[in-house]
C-alpha cells in the first residue's frame, strides 16, 4: 500500500495545487478572462493521476504500471460505440428526468445565451442563439469526445488503469469500486468548495451536499468506466467515454433559467436527480458483473 499512498499524495498534491492556482486567478483577473484562467490549470490537473502513476511505477509501460494501453478492435466495437455515444444518451435522459420533475426550470435557449454572452457578441453571431445548442450537440456527437480523450487519459490511466485495480485486489471488487469512486470525487473537492464547480453556489447544505453529490456521481461513473476497461482491455476506451461525457456535459444548461446559480439536483449528469438513469445501470453492473483475473478467467464479483 506504500506505492498507492505515494500515488495519492502526488495525484492529489499536484491537482490541488493547480486547482488553487485556478481559484486564486479567478479572483484577480478581469471577468472576461476568468473562464480561460480557470480552465487551463484545471485541464492540466487532469494529468496528475497519470504523472503520479509514472513516478511511482518508474515508467509508463504495461509491465511497470499494469495499464493496458493496446487497442484491440476485434469483438470490442460495440463497447467503443457505447463509450462514444453513451454519455450523450445518459446526459439527455438525466436532463429529461430533471426537467420532468422541475418543469418550471425548462426555458428557451435564448434567455440563457443572452445572460452568458455580451450583447455585442450575440449581435455579431451569424446565426440565432438557438443554434449554439445544435453546434454543441454536433460537437458532442462528432469530434468533441476524441479531443477530450487526450485530457481524460490523464485521469483514466491513473484511476481506472492503476489505482482501482489495486483497491479491488485489497478490498474486493465492490469495495475497490466504491472507495475508488470516493477518492476520485474527493479529488474535485477544492474547486467545488471555492469555485462552485459542477453545482454552482447557494444550494441547500452547500458545500457538503455538493461534495457528497460529486462522490455519488464519481462512484456511479467509475463503476461503468471500470466495466468498459475490463470489457475492452484498453484504457483508451474509458478515456473516450470520459471525454464524451465532458463534451456533452454542459448542453442541458442551455435550457435552464439565466439567473440560476444552483445545479445540485441537475440538469447536468452530476446532479443528484439527473444521475439516476446512469445510477440504475451502474447498480446493475455493480451487482451482476464479473471481473477478469490476470489469467483471463472470471470469478464472481
């Protein structure tokens, strides 16, 4: 467990330092630059789990890290399609569920866009603001997941490729998946507390309910990403799913009232209500999946 402890110190220390840079920078730069100065260090922090893995393993090869890097297409195509399109499907289902419960929150796209962009930007657009959601959707279903995979591999190689297999070996499959999800969720806590990441501000029980909501989301998503990894023997596939989720994640916000600052319940997939369709599938996998061992056979989960 010493190796895992060193891994966590580096993965958390590096990421939290970068998150601190993002949080502080937002307080001192002009409003028009805040999105950029926040996103850059946060994006860099995604590589800290991979960096930690390389450092403690003294290399990046499968023999040193245990990570399965090879892409094997035979018999895996359905899982690749699931990784590419599944996150958008669950983002849609989660948003439909949220707006079904809170139908008063469903608003035209124009209001949200008007609140988010300066008037001169909107006037210069060669298309109606409503087209922004179509552009975002087209991106999420085409090249967006592929671009985001480059960043997501930094997390997936560390979490799914290195950390969770160790935890499952020590705690059993279920215990390893749950603890792995909690650790992954806690990794996001500083920007949730100090920058309103994912859930905004002013929600009931903030920030504790946001911290718990993030862990619920990361446990849920982690179960399915680990399942994709086991089914494909390729860490790039959960990274693709992670990237696809990031590409689609913000689309439901176009339909929220412009003045909303509270997203604890939804409509994004991290919301406590919006995550329920994904959670239902994750629970089925959690209680019914089997885990391949190193000899290629399987044993009960």
